[in-house]
C-alpha cells in the first residue's frame, strides 16, 4: 500500500491495495489518511455493486440519497450521470454533500462506471486550509455564528435542477431538508477547525437575513476557492474516491459535452457537528 500526496493541502492517491480484501490495519491507515487529506483516490479497483456496498459499510452506516436515481436493485447506490444529450451535470458547482441534513454525511465513495474520452475531472477544496487562512478576528466572529443549510432551492419543484435537462432524472422534489450547523466546526476525528459553509446549500447565518449574510458568505467562499487549497482528481477506469464531507468541498467539471459519464456513489452517515 503506497500513499502519495496529490497537493499541499488536500488529496492523496493510494495504490497497491485491493479494497475487496482490505485488512483492518490497512483500513485504519485509510481512515487516518482521509482525516488528514480530506480525499483519497484509490486506483486499479474492480468493484461490483456488492463490493462497493461492502467497502462502504467498512466506513459506517449508509445514508441513502433522497434525490439521485438509484442503481437498479441497489438502493444504497446513487447514480451520478450525464447523458450524451444533456448539457447540465450534477454537482457542477462547489458544494459538500448533505450539509442540509441534521446529521450531515461523514463521507462519500464514488466509483467509476463510464467515462468520457477526456475531461470529467473532480476538484476538491480544503476547508481546513480555508479556515487557517482567516484572520484571528474573523475566526472569533465566525465562532459565534451558525448557518442555515437547505436542499429545497436545489432539488425542490422550483429548484435549480427543475429548470434543467437533469429534472427528469431526479426524484424527491417534495422532500424538505433543512438544518442549522456551526459556521466553524471541530472535525470529529482530527479535531481540526473547519469552515463549514458552502455555496450550494448554505442560505444565511442564523438570525441574519440573506442580504446581510451574503457579503460575508461570498468572502468566505472566495477564500476557499483559492487554487492553492485545491486538488484535482483525474478519473481512470478502476478509480474509486473516498472523501470527507466535513472538511472538503468538491466540484464536478462539466467539460465533456456530447459524451456520457456515469458514476456510482454511496454516502456514509455522519453525526451532528459541533
């Protein structure tokens, strides 16, 4: 098992490991790497849907997604797909999965199924590095704030995707998902301070209007969007990525129009954040 950092602030590539037969010591090393790096790319894996589910359960309970289409007879697996004829992709803006849940997802595990000839990479950002870049005064202010998160404006009947060519593929438009979390959290595993807001699902600070919240939120987003805090995952057949939703954002690059991309995702349940 070899571990290679992908960028200064987040990301690691792991080779020489078959997750179908992974032992507990190797699993512990993967958990430590994820807590430190935020996202782990595993190469040369050959996972069936059953293998994908079994590997996910090594990380925790499975959080079934309410909005994405399920993969056939496997409700645990959500399909993240874009057809040759579609223009909009899923996850094409910076976000973290399930921040709109009262107990946000610990992580996600994405398995390659079909790739375009070129493109279709995924970017990740370290929200621990973003927090570290803030001034002491701003850190202190944010430490007193909580932020409201919601999925309704994204997946609801009048949401962002309802106006796109992805609308027919999605479900759960009538589900309401809202939660309030601290703007700064302490990572449940590493103990590191993390900036926990994101452009997709964060609406405003608790007790503030959206208009009042936007200038500060936009500044925080601009810090997290600095390229020095990012890593880029380039997918290959056999690639599997595991990422920590508490400490990273991600963005699926939509640069492969006219080609199909299909990924299978399982989301791992988390805990309330403090």
